C-alpha cells in the first residue's frame, strides 16, 4: 500500500519529536522555515500532479494548491523580510523535505487513475497533518503577532483545502 506524502500526523509527529529532543518549542525563525517548507512541499506535489494527471478535477485541485501555497509562501517571505528575520533551517524542515522527496518518487512511478487517487489521498493526509501541526504546535509557539496571524490565515485556507481534497477523494473511490 502506498504511504501518503507526510502521512497523517507525520508533520505533527516530526514537530513533537524535534521539540522533545531540544526540550523547547520551535522559535519564530524555525516556525517560519517549517511553514515555508511545508508550503513548498505542497507546491512541488501540485506541480507533479499538473504534469502527470489527465483528470480535470485533479488538475483544477492541483492548480488551486499551487496558487494558494505559493501565495501564502510569498506572504511569509514578505513578512520575514519586513521583520528582518532569517528563517532558520532545522531538523523538522530537513525531515519534512527528505520524506516528501521520497514520497514524490513513489508517486512518480504511478500513472493514470492510480496516480490521481494516490495524489489526492496524499493531499488529504498532508493537509490533516499540516492543519494539526499549525493548530497545536506552530500557532501556539509563535511569539510574533504578525507571524501568528499569517499562520492562522493559512490554517483557515488549508482547512478548506483539506475539505476539497476529502471531497475529491470520495469521488475517486
């Protein structure tokens, strides 16, 4: 069975493990890097879907993911520039990138309906995981009010993405 990109809870588990390892909440520069990395992972997955899928609904969904996650990442970059904060690479970001790269290779081996189904199921799991991490770890840990507000805006949008992905997945069964 195909493992979902950042399987359900993986992001939250990665955050929890890394936090326990350092016995501290992620800092704002780390949160900025984690959030940007998570967004870029979904942009890359969408780009892959746009190249591989022939399903109109999957293509429209992937276009939405690409557009929305690029927009949020652009806002995040503008905010860190305004605040003169340098996003800090960390074990969580590195782990997310490594695991996403592995899963993208797995998806690359699929075609047609098998790819579409796996991509959409991955998007469901990915958004559940990201939304959980945002609400339980990243937003509560953020110290800067503008960063926290951007994360909260992202959470609202990503909850809509999750519902859209769940609806699409239900149509593919």
